[in-house]
C-alpha cells in the first residue's frame, strides 16, 4: 500500500454520492482507508447528488450507512467526518457545476469519481469543463460500463477525451482491485516455476467462471438492455482472461501492463454464425430453487417477455504462439447454485505413467485454481504417494496459498475499491483500463452479439439454482473436458 505522503490529491469528488455504489463501496472503502491511516491529512471528500440536503445531513447519512456495516471507531469517525462536504445539484447543468466549483475551487489536484449512469458522462464532462471544475490536472475516474457497444463506447470516450488527457482518465474494473487478481501477476512473473509451464505445451485448457446466486432485482431496467454478455463478460471476464494469457510485461509501469492486455484482446478469434452455434450458449433463468428458497423466473421479475440472456458460456481462442490450441471456457450467470468466481488452469496429464496396478487409475492432472470469491485463495493440486507399506497408491494433494493466513490486514478482507481509490489518488493507472483496451473488448463482444443475431440464437431456459442450460455442459464435454463444479 502507498504511504499517505505519496498521495498528493487535495480533494476527491463523488458524483452520485447518494447512489448504491457510493453507499455500498466507495464511502466504506474511504472510511477503512482513513482508519488505516492511508488517507492524507488534507484530503477533502465532496459528495454530489441531486438530493436536497446540507453537509451535516449527509455526514449523518454516511455515519448511519457505516454503522449498518460494523461498529464505528469514534476517533476515526471524527477525523473522517471532518473531510466530508456536500453539494446538492445536477452536475450536468451549469448551476450544479457552479455549486461544485465553490466547494473545490483552489484544491488541486482534484479527483472526480463518476458514480453515475454512463449515459450522463458526456453531459457531466462538458458541464464541469465549462464550469471550470475540470482542469488540465483533474483526474476522472469512470465506472463501468463505458457504453453499450463499440459505437457508444467510442462516443463516451471521445467526450471524455475532449476534457481530459488519457493520462488523467481512470476506467475502473473493480475485479482488478481484488488481492487475488493482483497475486496472479505475482504468481506468474515472480516465480520461475510457473512461467516456463504457462504455454500450450503444458496447459490443456483454462476455465473462468463468474457465478452469482442473486437475481437481477431492481437493476432490471439496466440489465434488460445489457444482458450477461455486456454486464459481465465484456469487462470482468475478459480482464481475467487477459491477466492469464498476456505476455510478461517489461515492467509494472501502467502502459507496459496494459499494452500486453491489448495484445490478448486483439488476438481473440472472432465469432461468426457457425462458431456462435458451436462454441457459445445463451441462457435465461426460469423458476427454481436457490439456496433452499423458491425463485421466480427472470421474465416474472421483469414483468414481460424478454430475450435478454442472464447466462453466457463460450469457448474463446487466443490465436498466438503461446496459446494456440488451448481453449478458454468462459461462463457467467445469475441464479446459479452458488456464488463463485474462479480461474482454473488445467495442466495436461503426464505423457507416460510409470505407476502400474491400482495406482494407474489414481493419476490426476495438475490443476491450479485461483478463487476470487466468496473466498480468495490459490491452490495447486499435485500428486503424492499415499502413506502405507502396501502397493504404491497415489493421491492428489492441494498446495494452498491462503490469503486469510498470509494477509497483512489481520484477516480483514479489503474491499477491492480501497486499492483502486488509493491508486487513483496517487495517479497510478496500472490497474485501470485504457481506452484502446476497452474498445478492443467491445469489438470482440459486439462480434459475438452480432453472430448470435445472424444465427437466430435466443436464450435457452434453465432452472434457477442450476448451472445453466444443458448446452453449457455440452459446450465443454464434447471436447472431452468438464466444468470444475
């Protein structure tokens, strides 16, 4: 973690301070950082929203939402409350920009977190620039999704570029703030053991699963327009794929890492009508049972028929020398049996077994499993001799790197936004997404969506509480493999 002295930001502005993201993630993250002594003494946190209240009322609201999570440390709260200020207004309008300018005028450098609907980014940028809030040194932190497709993404990025240089734009994918995701970089590039084996010669396939138990809920107006492919695959899943598949960067400078991720995205094999039918599955949850309770169908929650997918599985191919012939199986869905996000690196079996008899059937190929949620852990399955004096028998044993036992925070699991907020405050773009990176991801996803349309593929039903449509199992099983369930 950076030291407070490394953080030179004078003010952090949260646009949409009364929204769900600010309340659940941003404000608790900032409070935790203050509790750990990681925020600079002079940092001011200015909330902006259309809710008509003053700074004292907002401080009370923030205190209540923090208390609902865990007991408040009064010493920390006193320090944190002093940082909080509030501006009631619509920043897409001149009067809203004027209100904010009055709160932050003279405070430089300034970080503005856009916790708004991306549909408001263009108007907000233009208004804040015209109102003198955005200057050449202002950093803009943008929450996903940046657009709905490549065309709208380019439009939003162009509007942002008109008011800020790319070096001051921080596009967030909160998965990149997770400790285990960052540990994947360390695992690959700080150990001579793994990198020589990280090729098609030794790896059979890769699985990436992002499974959620919850329904769409109140997000359905947004979700029904985006679906699982745009909500999850375009950002979180492709980012994880990039970190697994990228070449070693020259160093950890932001552009060195992001250059390698862009190369991966540009190496993804495009989908066409035939490959969409063979290598992808769309699904939508119907009624079922989730965690022992009855669950309604997606269409019942939306209140009308819908062709939006809540589940996607596909086989991706990275067409370069390192990964030629290695399939990447991706799946994500809502109303799954359990909440789980993991990356599975399945190694090939040994080319020849010297073990005969009963031990012949004991052999299991090595498997590296990187768990992101609900727990963060990395485990490697290796073969070991079973204890005993009889015939040689083998057993698979996990070698675990538990972040619970090795973490520096005494077992407290950090919110991913804590790392990302700190990096934005100090101007480190390594864990943020560059413009060409996000547009390359959209180009791939648009190709999949267009192929679905050309092939006339509609979402197949699956019961809530299951692992998706039957086609998702056929997708991987026809290659002689199986999901890590």
